[in-house]
C-alpha cells in the first residue's frame, strides 16, 4: 500500500542554529502524537549531519534538497549522493522547479541524479509540474507526462517503486495560489494512469504522489481527502513547526 507523506522543503532558509531549533521543535511535536502519515524534513546540506543527531528517525525522516549528478571528483561546490547518505539522510528532493528553472537542470541530469540517489539508498522525492503558461494553454498534462517519461521511465518497475512523486504546479509555488483540490486530483489521477500504462496497476497504486504549492493548514485537509493525493511537499509552511504540524494533522 502506498504511504501518506508530509515532507518539508526548507529551501535556502535558516542558519544552522535556526535549523536545529526548528527540527527539534518538529521532532518534539511529533512525540506523543501518533501521526497518520510519514513526516520528513528536507533541509540544506550544511544542516544534515547536525539535524540527524537531534531527531528521532522513527518519527521524522531526513532528506536533502538536491544532490550532484556525479559520484565524486573535481566538481567544486557540489554535494554527492554518497555524501548526503553519509550524514544519515535517507531522502533527496530531485527535479524541483527552482532547480530546473534557475540551475538549468535537464531530464538527462535528473536521470543521473535519480540513479545515484537509488544506488546510495536515498529515496528520491521527484518533482514535476507545469508553469502558468502551460496551465493556461492547456498543455499541462503533456508537460507532466514528458517530465515523467524523460526523468524516470528509464527505471525498472522495481526501481520506480522506490520513487516518491510530487506534483508541484509552478504557478502555485510560493505564490499563495494553491491548485484547487479538484485540479490536484485531476493531475494526480492522470499521473497515476501514466504510471499504470508504463509499469502496471500494482506499481501505480503503490506510488505516493504528493501535492506541492502553497499548501497550508487551512487547505491541506481538502487536498489530502482526494483519493489520489497522498500528502504534500511543503515549502513556506514548513518553516514554522506549528504550521508544518497543522498540515501533518490534516491527515
Ligand atoms: C515547494 O517549493 O516545494 C513548495 C511547495 O513551496 P510552497 O509550499 O512555499 O509553495
């Protein structure tokens, strides 16, 4: 059975002391509360090892926000999947629209990153989603299908079974403009159907598909109530323990 998951994406926010404090607050809030979903925080590289030491991994998963498309070597400034794994992290966000848009990440690069993540026992949280223009000109199904095919469909069914997907309409990220729960459901059902066509019903049914884009405590319950929405990837609202927990509690 697929899992319900709420994952935070802290992006380039918090200094190390601030990040440790936030992780400790989320961890404390999860103690004595039986969450009906897996909870994960994806944090800056600089924070991983320290946060790994202060959280209870039974309660709270830890991930990076990216990794390199090479294992090691002369790539100044890059952080590899083995490096991420060596901190204790077990998840990595790949293909976030901000990486695609500002750092020119292509499907080819992403295939390499996914391969290295899997080789190092990191669970990729793989992001797909259309920009506003594509939503408005009606090409959004095609765009998302292409991102799935080019980024992931080289994987075997067994490998694909290890991926968590996040549908993040770019026009909804950090804008306060959430996709309606019906828009999210429509795309999530389409994504599941696309997976089924490639890998069969069992793989499709077992894939967790998270929604991301201005998800907050006030709209999370309606989104998560949709049959194909298995949780959320949360940006802004993950930066305070109270609002992040408000979303966790929406399940
Ligand atoms: C994100 O960037 O993954 C995201 C969902 O951001 P926000 O929740 O701030 O829209």
